[in-house]
C-alpha cells in the first residue's frame, strides 16, 4: 500500500490502483441506483453500464474483484429486468378480454 491507502494493481502504478478504486466506487453507486430503479429502461441502462465496466476492467487489466463486481451488478440488473417483465406479464389490462390479454406480448419485439 502507498501512503494514500490504495494498493497499486499488480505493480502497474498508482494510476491503475486509482482507476480500480474509481471503478469499484462507480459500481457501488450502480448497485444503489439499481435498488432504486423503478422503470425498465433505467434497469437496462444500469445493466449496460455494468457490462461496460466489466469490459473496461478486463481491458485495463484491473483486478478480478473489479470485473466480478461489474458482472454481479449486471446479473442483478438482468434479474430485476426479468422480474419486471414477469410482473408486467401477469398484470391484467383494464377492460381487455381474455383473448386480448393473451396477445399482450405478441408484438413485444416491435416498437411502433
């Protein structure tokens, strides 16, 4: 450890250690944002940010801890997105017939 209390990542210097520290802090913020996220788009944005952080950690050769933390946030976001889709699929459309309820996700892939 250096005098700032940050261990340099595998001897690559203080900059690498600082980058890793910032990355872990950002992922911690992403976890909190994910817990507070209430829209599907917000959850997907957090998932995308976590994947970008994972790719960065790998490319910058940061610690395995940083890459694993990014992967964990990504998986949590995907799980929350799945729960949101499941909940949306089980809620009824007011005033729709049973046949219309079944068609609810028939056009999921198209956004018109």
